[in-house]
C-alpha cells in the first residue's frame, strides 16, 4: 500500500540530509519532487496545489533546531501537512441515538459495500459489544441479498431476510421495526449500487435516507479507482448528507491518491479503511498514523492495537513463564505463534506497519502468509509427543507426517529447520537480545518468509 509514494518521498528526504539548512533553493527542489510523487500517486490536482502551497509556507518558516537536520525538519513539515490533509484525527462513528442507531451504506457497485457492511458489523460486535442487525436493500444485483445473508451467518451477526420482489424502502422500514422490537443497538443497511452514477440510483437512496433518518451515512469507495473515487464521492456528497467515507481495498495495488484526496475534496472524514479481505480487515482511519506510514515511519501504534486485540494474553503469559523457567520452546508453542500472527493479520500486515528501517530487516525476503497455513497443517499431523520432543522425528516419522499433511518430506524438513532457528532466537530474546536483534534473524527462518 502506497509503496511508490513512500519510496519517492524517502528519496526527497535523503537528498535534503546533505544540506546545512532549509533554504528557498533546496526547498524548491524538494517540493518539485514531492509534487511529482503526489501526482504519480493519483492525488487530485487541486489537492496537490493546495498541499504544496501549505508545505512551502510551513517549510520556509521552519527553524532547524537542536540535533535536527534539514531532512528531518522537512519530514516534520510534510508529516504535519499530510495529517491535516487527511483530517488530523480519527472521526469515530456516532452511535448516540435511540436504538437502533441506523448506518446507511452508499456507493457504486463493486466498491465492496456488502463485504464492508459485514466487516463493520463484526467490528462493532467485537470491539464495542453492540448487538447488530444487517439488512440488504439491493434488489437489483443477482444474489446480493444471499451474499449478505451468508456473510452474516459466517460472522454470527443477525440478518433480516428480504426478497427481490419487495421495494427497498419497505425492506428498510421492516428491518428498522424488527431491530426496535428485538433490541438491536445498530442497524446496518446495505444499499444497491450501479456501475456509474445515475438519477434513479440517487433518487432511491435519497428516499431510503428520508425514511430511515440514519445517524451515519457512509460512502464506501474503492481506493484503487484513484481520482475517480474523489469525483464519485463528490457526487454522492451533493445528493446525500454524508457523515463519512470508508476506503476499501487499501491493501491492493493502489497508488494512494484517494486516501490523500477524498477528505480534502468532500470535506467528509475517512472513518475506516479496508486493509484485507478477512472479516477483521477493517481498521479505524487515523490520519497521523497514515501520514507516518506514507513517510516510511511505520505505524507502531496500530501494530500494538492489533496485538492487543489478536494476541491471547493467557497463552502469551504461559509461554513467557515457560521460557523463564528454562523449559524448551516446542512445536506446540511454534504453532501457537503462527495462530497469533494470523490473528494480527499475518506477517505481511505486520511488516507493513513497521518503520522503514525495521521493515528492511527481511533483506528483501518474500513474505508468503499462505506458507503459515501449510506449516500449521504439518504440525497438526504430528502426535502430541512429537510436538513436545521434535528430536524424535526421524525419516519414517517424517514420511508419515508428510502423508498426513498432504505435503512432501522436504516441507517437513523445512518446518523443522525453521523451528530450530526460531527456537534459537527465542533463547536469544529470553537472554535479553532485544526485539531488534530478534527481528533481524527473521528472514528465511520465520514461517512465511523466505
């Protein structure tokens, strides 16, 4: 995500480091590069112009104090202005209404409204302990209602059944009545989309808005559509009193322009971003953290939050006590680490949130999160004794384990090698080697990295 923009901006900062101070001359060169980087990232031209004017004014008035060099001072300016551009702080959902609080989801077809509705329901259920009801008013797209029903079942979220023979407004009002009678805290209404903006679509969603009086009207937009995302958001903003934006597919091959443009153009805050296809792949949008990631400074706060939500603290405490007592790190512990990693979004997601320096400790190693599933399957094919005592696993046992896991013997050998290396690193970490030392040993040794 945003890799090209990060790379270009890092180059600008590097060039400034050799300068003794910030001057109009070297700032002009830096600004030219920043402008090109933003345009390549598909940031809307009016946004680029306003942003560049703000950065120039702020940079020329910036004093280089203490141990800061011009590059660091310029980073500070760009970071502040990027944060302002994207909204300065996270705008949380406003659910302060007589239950149920209604959330209306709007957007074009293919933007990911239905899956985002499910992700948002899961987030509210898991993190805020809300009783959520999902309903689909999309009577046009084949199987749209069934898609949301299936998703709700997978996520264990209540679903209000509807039918394509019904009118969208009737479905929505029936769902609202059901939510009131069954004491739901939140009703999320998935609406129909079109391949392009049309009058009939806008009229229908305006009618739904008037009937439901939602406390939140969220515009769902695909981040990969670049400047088109901004134009579409503007059109929806003129037709509906939007309260916020959700950017989907930020984990795809997006250049990042929508993230940097949509807040400025619409005046509406980005409330969430879709960061993976997983049900848990929806995150609150924090402008300051996103600015840090764009500048290669990482997003350690989000990584910590992922760990707090995803890590089983009882298991982590149990492992810590085991290691302190001098007992060996075994294959059961190794498997538990893989499960915890998956809960945090996988190795790829974790590495993305590390500062650029730490993120480079992989030395260009490729990360394949699917390998984690294969390794877990191999460990599941072992007996409890083999997991506790890996030294027992010789040739005949390796063949049996490989057959049980549906892999080749070489994959079992690879697992055992990775486990042995991780076991050594765990010992090193326990003796006070530190996190940086531990991470530098990851490439080629931790599951999913080669």
